C-alpha cells in the first residue's frame, strides 16, 4: 500500500489536514501526533477502518481503543453516562493526558470497545489532533501508533519504521511533549479506579474529585488473569534488547551497574535517570535521559528504540524512586523489563 506522508507542525497552515480527513472519510487509517504519544486513528463510524488498525498494529482484538474528541459536544454521540465526577475531571484536565472510561451508547461499535460495554474517551492537547477531529466532525478511535508490543512512538521518524506501506496516511509533526501515554481511569465504578498511571497523577485527580483507587498490580508486578484494562496483560513497550531495571540510591545503582557490566560480556548500554554520566568510566556506553521525571518520560521511548538500532543486547536502566509523579514511567519500565529488577 502507498502511504501518504504529511509533514505538519502546529503553526503551519492546517489546511493540509483536509487530505488526511478525506482518507479517514474513505475508511482508511491515519497516524497523528498527540501530546502523549503518536496515535493511529480511524473514524469511529468506520468498522472497516477500525479493523485496519488492529491489522496494521498486530493488536489482539480484545484490547479496546481510546476515542479522541475535539469538543465536549461530541460526548453526546458516545455516552449517556458522563457522570458528575467525569465532568469535573474533564473540566480540570481536558484537553490533556487523561482518558475517562464510561458506559458507552449502544450505537458505538463493539469493535472500538472490544466487546466491553464501556469506552475510554479523551480530548488530546495537541492542535493538529484537535483540528483533525474537528474537520472530520467525528470522534477518532486511536491506540498508540507503535506495532503491538513495541515501545510507543514519540519521535515521528519511528512512524515510518513501524507503519510505512501498512496504512494510508502518516502525519509527521514534532516530538511528543509528554512522552508517555495518558492516565486511564474507570469512572463507571462508585469509586473511580486508575487502570493505567499517566502524567495526571492520583494526587492530581484526588484534588478534583476526592479518593480514587489504583488498580491492583500496577506497581507490584502481579499479572491478573482478568486485568481491569485488557491492554495491561500484554507484553508492552519492549525493545529487542533485554531490559533490566536497577534500583537504589545513586551510589547503590552505580555499583550494581558497574558490577553487572564487569561480569557480563554482552553488548550493554546504560540509561540513567539522573545527570550522573560523569560518575561512569568514559569507555562505557552510558546516556543520561535528564534530571527530572518529566525529561526522563519524554525521552524514554525513543531511547528504547535507539538501543535496537545500536544492536544492544542488554539495557540497564536506572530506576526512579517510587512516588506519585514517577509511578507512570516506572509502570512502563516494569512492563518493558518484564519486571526484571536488580
Ligand atoms: O495517551 C494515550 O492514551 C495514547 C494516545 C494516542 O491517545 N493512546 C494509547 O492507546 O495509549 P493504547 O491503545 O495504546 O492504550 C489504551 C489503553 C489500553 O491499555 C486499553 O486496554 C485501555 O486503555 N482501555 C481502552 N478502553 C478501555 C475500556 N473501555 N476499559 C478498560 N480499559 C480500556
Ligand atoms: Mg499502546
């Protein structure tokens, strides 16, 4: 299949989007930027296009898609159950990186919800994404744009790697500002439950609507038979390299890393969550992803993909201290490493 590549940044003339809209109207799928990670979108009115998303990604079909909207009016076509707490969260955080799960209207295709009675909805905080949905005049169902199981895409060059010749359109824009996926929270239970941690944290949410729960298994590594969020049970965010998380203080981490490298003859790269590259011998392959959880989150997916380009066998990743703000990225690292922690 021939893939139409669009290069659009936020202050460009957005009329270029009309061609992408036509593709979506014609049952095709188009990848587009969001503030979290790139998404692979289809009109929610096209079951044919939704099938194409699952096929292009190699996504298991029991894993539901998030529905992206550009205005609150679009909610009317999706749900009759946007309750008081959901409204409060939408008011506080949309457009932004939080997905609210609510009971869906019957007319929303079961292909979007993967047979569930609920759907996840979010309004992304990205001008191109919002304009695309607005011009289509229909919500866009979109998972992250990576091939299933691979790290999500935050640098548009990887869209071409994963999806060229597999989908009708790719909108290449800037690198994603946030770099990890939205917080997913189930609003259909009496006490809302966070199913996937994200940039909007438990504490952020509780300031707006009071107590919420964290789904069991988010940090513990339990892998429940029937996870609340179907996507959480699959292998995720994984490069070809084996990922090992290294925990502890700066000093402890350093000595564990040096010790590991000394006793291993594989091609190893180290990714640091602190600005402490100078503490390591120069001949080692060490990269710092920043000195804050925000910088680390923004850079991590591209660093995982870059390691595969360098044919790295083992990635040793310096973990972060578990806190409200670091939970999301730690969750992704635990998945990427298949819970291998030293
Ligand atoms: O930031 C994001 O959320 C990105 C951008 C593109 O918006 N999207 C994204 O989609 O990460 P995806 O498909 O990679 O992850 C969606 C997660 C999956 O774990 C899925 O199982 C869960 O949300 N999910 C979606 N709908 C659900 C529902 N009705 N009930 C429970 N979990 C749901
Ligand atoms: Mg994903």
